[in-house]
């Protein structure tokens, strides 16, 4: 039973029903920050390629908490809360920077090292023997919160909690292997986008895990034969439920070639691409997988759609606002033609892409649709009632998995 404000609300005792108040309640948002983002989870902070040398840094977030990710002088990624211990101002104002020796708060010039330790307070001794901090003031007793960091295949994760298990245990062997399948060698950043979503962050996390919608909402996919539910593939859900991979293979399941025509799905058209080079691909991984989507609870996504590789970071910005950060990747040793393929395919998968544009809108459609129905709930029975792996994609198993871990994390 969850109490929110003065209204007592119950979550149905099943993974197939999600009450709509969970996307609408400000008390829930504050509890998520404490129990999930600052709790025993690993959050995506950045890529090692974004902070290649000592003193290189980026600013990011863990939920609502601003964070500095920086490489120290020994080459280790470090992270700490982007908050001055004095009056709470941001320590670092830039998105990225390089060769920093320390961080100085712009407000009152308190100075911190690359680990977030307070080194000095301006005019700590006062001026001409007057003013200043008390004699017992000790810089070692003041500073922002520090995160544990762990790196896997060039991705840096962070956590505030001492109770968070080691990263590979948190993810599980399958997710670790699937990350390694894509990020198998050093990467380069090809570009970035930041996208504003008019909906609760959990609606986007559901969408990423929802294989049912992929060739229904995204009509570009089946129209041009990129991916259909009739192709081979499946969904793998971690034991915790919170992490998943979904895969689509190039080959169509025998006997299912006409399934879309038989169901009269709205993708039949005479549309053609003026520049069909957008569809040129190569099987760079050698396993026939044309699409792999991978998620890590709470808000990390690794994407391989044909040759378009990206990581996505889902960040709540309020009850009905979310920021989605896209970072597109290539490998440092890409051949020129493969690099051209990746850049062309960016036009397909992204905030305004031929595919992902719909994902940026549909969460808002849900948020608006449920505005007056907080005590109603969704119905997620596609593929059964459980949150286990399946050898097909006509299922909502990985969405149910997200809610399995969410409910556990929130104590609901």
C-alpha cells in the first residue's frame, strides 16, 4: 500500500497492471530520487572516451543530482556531487572541459581537487586578522558527496550507495556480454543530441523495453524492411527484471512472410526513399543481429540499430518532464565507408529521425491521456504475466521486468 498526500492508493498485486498515479505524483518523484537514483543502483555517468586524459571532465546527473565526472592524475575516473559545500552553488558550469587542476566555485572561490575534496576557502583566515572562518573550521570536514565509480567496456557508472553490489554482479553475465558484443573496441563520439520529452521518465524507460510497439508505431521499420515482429529474435530479461536486451535478426521466421499483410497493419504503402543509401548496412558484428536494444535500470540505454550505435541517458526533470541525452558512437578504426554508413543512419535513429521521432511524442500522448485517471491502470498482458526471457518479441516481458525492479527498489 502506498500513501501519497492524503489519498491511500494500492498497487495491484500483479506485474500486468501499472497504476497511472505512479507517473503523476510529486511525492513519488522525491522518493525515486532517494531510493532509486541515490540508492543501491548503478547510474550511467559517461564514456571513458569523453574524458580521455587527466583533468578532462564532463558534467552530468544522477536523477536530479548534478555530478562531475573527471579523470584524476592517475588516470582513474572519479565522480562527485556538483555542489559547493559552502552555499550549494554548482562547482562546475561547463558541459565538458579538459586539463583541469582543480575546481573553484564561482560564487565564493572555495577550491576542490579532482576527487571533490575541499582544499581551501577564500579568506579563511579573514583580512588583517579580522573576519574569516572560526579557528576550528577544518576543510577536510566539508565537501560534496562522492560516488563510487566502475567502468565496463568504456562506460563509466556511478553509485552513492555502499550497498550497491559490484557492477558486473548488478548487471548479470548476459548483460555484461551483450554490452561487450557492441562495445568491443575503443570508440569515438560522433555527435550528441539533447531531447526534451513531455512525460514522466518511466514512460520512456517502458518504451525502450517495449518490443511490441517497434514495428507498429515506427512504420518506417516495416515499410522499408528494417525490422518486423516476424523476424527472428527475442527478449532477455535479467533476474532482477531491471535490465534487458531485445534482438532482431535479419532472417524472417519461416511461414510468417505474409503476416503483416494478413493483419492489415497500416504499413502498406507505395512510399519510396529518394536516397536509398540510408538503408545501406553491413553485418559488422557477424551474427545477423540487425537490432539490439539494451537497458540498465534505472536510466541507461545502449543501441545498435543496423550500424547506428549510441548510448542514451534518461533523466527526470520533474513529474512530467524528462531529458534524454543521445551520444552517437563509432569505432576509432572505422573504415571510411562504415563511418559514412553510421552518419547516414543517424538520420533514421534520433530525436527527429525517421524512427525515433515517434518515441519522443508517444510518451506525451500517454501523459495527456491519463491526466484525469490516476486510479486507473495500464494492461500489460502481451506475452503472459511474468518478467522472464522469451524467444520472441510479441511480448511485454521486459516492461514488466522494469516494474518488478522498480517496485522492489521503491518498497511498493
